[in-house]
């Protein structure tokens, strides 16, 4: 908008018309005082100022404009009878654009000057606005940088307080922070602690996780600088995502040496105890069988019944000890599998017959699916052990149902054997855990006896056959345990 200041209404009128004809927006003031008031209130791009006015003349008005930050940069075109006062004008109004037009006014010259000043000022204003918004942005960025830095400092402080070794990596895997504990295991913040030769390589494992964009969890031995000893640690590296891209990684090494040592001692104890128990039990079994033969009790006598019960209990004890021995063999990597081409259907049938015999017809085992009457490379005794385990669990954990289904399914590459029961079932999130050593589902562990190692051994046997093992189950409805074996 342009402000015209003149004490002569006629002059104002004709100037206004002239400028409005060129699409300028116009405001007017009839005195210097009014002009000042308006200029402080509104936003003008140009002021056309009559020099000769009663009261405050044009120069005084310009001087006043120069004193306010809001008005000091508005360009002014003076309208004067003569142009001798130019120097004075410039002195009073240094920063704004100044020009003058002498009366009588030549409309063409005035319009030319108005247009030039107007455009100049509009550009200036736009530039100023840009500058202001840039400044705001820079300020905003500076502020968020400060906030971010204080957040990072806080985060690092927290990592320092952890009892673990803690570190962060950028998205490329370069170390960006390590806490003080790092230096118990490495002299350089950029170098990972030295790992045991028999353990996995941290960098390689990390690269694999980086590719898959998944967290890394690893049990690993790292060398303590002070003692030179390797200590077991649980290494965890978790990616931090920003818009589905990895921004950085947060890692910890937790010392699990004490747990590992205890676990080792427990395994050693189990191994020794089960070996020591096995020898006298074998003798007891042999003597009881001898006695059975020697006394030759009548089939329906109570003595014969006691004898059968004693042998049954010896058999149970024997299988418990055998399972414990298997666990220690697995721990030492000594569970051997002897694969031979064997008819799988025969193995299934043997397991089913043995179970039916043990439960003396108290269970009903149905057979579904096409029978895998084919030769497959497998360890007959161990696979029978797996199926028997599935079957006895199916019966044990189904107190109100006596029905079990054994099904088989074969495709081009694998054969799948599953055992379904209609028993108590297993909650969803506990299903993968049942294959872990000594794991028992809490809800059922009081009611049903067991050691929680049967499925652990099954999983190891199937893994050694390059097969898969799993379970699907619904609490209160039943469970299906299955394994697959490759045909070759
Ligand atoms: P155990 O039966 O001696 O406890 P297992 O290793 O055979 O040990 O089984 C581990 C756990 O899995 C069991 O304690 C039980 O909680 C659960 N489980 C196994 N089979 C079944 C099943 N058929 N139905 C429900 N729960 C089962």
C-alpha cells in the first residue's frame, strides 16, 4: 500500500486517481501527524510526501520516520516546489530510499519513480521475510540440536551406570560410544574385545544381523585384560530404527561366567550321578529277573503281581537314568546317531505296540494318513525313542481322554510324523519352550511327574537327523507334536 501525505485534498484526490489507475492500493493522510500515526499502525511500501505543509512539514515528518524501526526503511518520494533541500533530506533520512518530484507534477515521471520504489520495497520486504524465516529455522535447529545433545548425554550417562559393558554403533557398525567397563576388555574404543578362538566372530555375526536387520544375541567368551582370562558373556546388539531404516545399534555384554560355571558343574554332577546309579540298577534288574525265574510264581499269585510291579518300577527308573545320561551325552556332544536305511512304518508300529502293551489296552491309538512304508536313513532306536516320548506324553497329559492319533504325511522331500492328543494343551507362548532342557509348563508340573528332558532329547535326536520338530496346541483342547525327516 502507498501512503499519500498532502494538506491539499485536491492534490490527494488527483494523485490517488492516478495511482489507482495503475492498480496500486492507496491510503491518505492530510498532515504529518496523521501520516506518522498511520505509518506506525499500517504496513506501507512507499510514502509520497508533500514538503510544504502547515504544522509539521515534509522534512520533519521524514525525520520522525527515521526515528522508528518500523518506518525508517520505507522509501519516500518528496513532492516539492524546488529541489534545493535535497542534502538536508538525505541527512535526515539515511536508510530509506529517497527521491523527489517537483511540482507541477509530471504524471509519467511520478509513476515511473513510484513503480521503481514500490517494486524495490516489495522485494526488500520479501527478502526480509525470507531472512526472518531462515533465522527462525536456524534457531529451531540449534534448539533441537541442544535438546538432542542433552538427550544423548543423558542416555550415555545411563549406559555408564549399567553393570554391563555397553556401547553404541552407527548404522555402518562403527563404534560411537563405549562405557568405562569396555576398557576392562579392550584398550581401544574402536576395537571389540578379543574372543576365544573356539567361539564365533563378533564382526561376522554382526554383519549377518545387519543384513537381516534383526537383533543379535550370542553367548561368547571374551578376554579380560587384567587377568588374561576368557569369561563367558551374553552379547546383545539391538538395532534402533528410524523410518524403517537402522539409525544405530545399542549393545551390551553381560557377564554370565558364574551361571555358565554352575551349569557346567550341574552337568558334571548329572553325568556322574546317572553313571553311578546305572550300574547298581542294572544289577538289581538282573537279580530280580533271576528271582522271578527261580521262584517261578504262579501267574495269578500276588507274588507274581509284586514281581511284575517291581520290574515295572525298575524299568521306569532305568528310563529316567537313561534320559539323564542322554542329556549329559548331548552336553558333551557325544550323543551318537547311527543311521541305517530303515522302514519308518515298522518303527512307528513298534513304538505304538510297546505303548499299548505298557498301558494294557487303557488307551486307544488311531492311525491316520498314508503309511510311510519306505526305507529312510535313520537311527531306529533313537526315532523309536522320539515317537515313544510323544506317545507317553500324549497319554500322561490327557487325564480325561484315552484317545491318541498318530498321523503320517509324505511329500517329495520329507516325511512328517505327528502325535495328537485331546489333553490339557499348552499355552501359546510356552510352546517353543517345551523343547528346552528341564523346562516344564508350570500349570501342569505339580499334577504330572517328570524331569522336563524328554522333549529336549527328542529335539537333539531330530536335529541330528536334519529334521524339524514342533508343536501346535490349544489349552484345554489338546496338542499335536510332530517331527519331520528328510527322505534322503
Ligand atoms: P516331562 O514330561 O518329563 O516334564 P518333556 O520334556 O517330555 O518332560 O516335556 C516338557 C514339558 O512339555 C512337560 O513338562 C509338559 O509341561 C509339556 N508337555 C509335553 N507334552 C505335552 C502334551 N502332550 N500335552 C501338554 N503338555 C505337554
